[in-house]
């Protein structure tokens, strides 16, 4: 894919920490790093690959070399981008502040753990974020939390939907016809992600307590150890994130989380109010309209682009789907391709980065 490159020589990024597996979190970090590369930013390496290449580890040798450079001004008056969630942010972030003194230091925030896990990490996150002059996060609600609860004093930018990069030749092959179900058929509602009982407990309650007449949930991901039920909940397998868009078979993508089917509950469920899960972008690049909790940050985007609908409870989904017409579904589908192409090309984060560079 062709991408406009930034001509500045003083724009840097810290290559990200991630596990190279089926994890969508690794996919998002690798995509962001690819966006930095396409913009011709220079890498400042803090990490090294493990012997088997499955995980990236911090390199103390590289870190100390950068901290004790003979020329202390080499990285001054520059711009550096760093992705949170390295596991050692508390060590790396002050090092970045020291190395890139008098510079624009931008942290790309994947998760705010004090929101995600119930504010237990507020002091640590305050310290990490205080080392940066700018932040990029998912939503206005998350930005407000950063300011009010974590005391972040820098400028904050929001991306709304995170990019899900797909190569042009592969993206073109994703375009497919989705047949609207007949009166005797059910809608296929896809849920993709970590399917373990601690991450998505609502799935286990769904299969135990619900027997919908209008839809079936198709699961994609790793970690599911519950029962399946024909025409209610079916497991379709786990695939690498780069292959997953071509594997999804359904009519809608579901954005839901937490313990309950009546409403998103617990810390992970409530976190939807602040975060836009990467699975939303996965569904969009796969051409699927979204079903989203009305209290989620992503619901505003679903309304803005008119690419699906919101619900307050999974208990109402059966009745809601009974009222979906073929014309309404066709409208949602028609509104997706332009947005999907932007996410597949990295334009969502690209716009934010360009704004930061221009100021």
C-alpha cells in the first residue's frame, strides 16, 4: 500500500512490546508500529526479541546506552511516540522523558488499567502518563478520565476506531455477498475475541439461559471451554488476526463484555463506556454491521456512520432483530466500505498523527 511519508528527521517511535500469537492486542500494536514505519519515523529500540521470537523483552543494555549518551542533546526538540502496555512502563516512561527532554513525547494508550480493573492502578498510571506531553486514546470519555482522575495535563487526542490493517490485495478479496436471512433462517451474530470464562463470562450465561428464535451466535477465538448448542451458540475456531477477517461468517458483529447478558457489568463491561474494542474494527473491515451496547463509546460511532444498531440488553436482541428489514440491513452494509477502507489503510490513527505533527 502506498502511504504518504513524513519528511521530518526528528520524529521517532519506540518499537512496541507484544507477544506474537493469535492475540488481537499484538495485532493492534503491530499495526500501529507499521503506521509509524509508513510515515518514515525512526525507531529507537528499547526491546529485543526472545530466543524463539515469540515475545519481545526489554533490553537493559540498549536502555542504559540511550540514558548515558555522551551527547545529551541528540534527541532534544524532537517528537517520540510510545505505545503503553509494555509491562515495564514504569521504568521506560521516565527514561523516555530523560532521553527526549524538551521534546514532544506522545503516549499511545491502549488501555487505562485503572478503569479496566477498577482503579487499583491509579498511582502507577499517574506516574507513567506524567512523563508525556501528549496522549492518544480511544474516546472523549477516556480523555476526560485521564484529565480528572489521573491528572494528565498534556493535550489529548482521540481516534474513535482503531485501525485494522489489511494488505490491499487481501482486502479486495474480502468483499462478499451476505444473503439476508429468510423468515425461516436465523441471523448469524459474530463474537470474536478472548473467549475464556474470566474475560467473556456473559457467553457462558448466554448459552445456559437463552434460546433465541431469530439469531445464533458464532464464536471466533481462543479459550472457550463451555458448551455449544446448535442454532444458539456455535464455536467456529481460532485464527490469526491477519486471517480472521476472511474467516468470519455472519450478518452482524457483537460488541459486548462483562458478566451478564442483561447489561454489560463488572469492570470489563463498564469499560466499554470508555474504550472502543479492536473487535469493532475487525467487524467493520470484514463488512459486518455492528450490534453495540448503547452505553458504549463505540455506539456513538455506530450512529455517526449508520452502520448498525444499539441495544440495552442481550435479552432484547431477539425481538430487535425481528424488526430488521432487508432495506435497513442493505443501508448499513452500504455505509461500511468507505470506513472499512480507511481502517484497513491506517487512516484513523494516521489523521491523529498528522495533526500532532502539524501543531
